[in-house]
C-alpha cells in the first residue's frame, strides 16, 4: 500500500527534527555531529520537496478537470433523456396504423 505524499512529508519532517535534536547530544564527537546534521538537512530537504508536490487544496491535481468533465456528461445525458421522452410522447400520440400486406 502506497502512502500519500502528505504522510511522507510528515515522516520526513519528523526524521529531520529527530536528527537535529540528536545533533545537540552528539556535540562532543565531530563525525557523529556531522552525520546527524547531514541527515537532518537531507530529511528537511525531502520534506520541503514533498510540500511542493502536495496540492494546497487537498485535492488531486486533475480532480477539477475530471469534475468538469462529469458535469458536462451529466448535462448531455439529461438532454438526451429529454429528447427520448419527447420522442416517446410523439409516438404515443400518433394513431397506430395497421399495415396489411397484399392479399393472395
């Protein structure tokens, strides 16, 4: 199951904060400190990148276009149903004529 970008953004942000806090505890060891700073910056950059990919309105990028298309199809279907109803009424009003073939 794939996670949404918003979930990954939260995970990346959490890992960035954890690594930057851990950098404070690793202040006595330069390599350990550098590792936590690099990891914190990397996860922070990843969270920032994911924020740019996450739609602000909470909708999917193509959802507005899809909703417009569905609305257009609904209008066309309604028009088609009205035409069918009209045709059925016209056929019901027409007197039925029996068609008799030639007698033999």
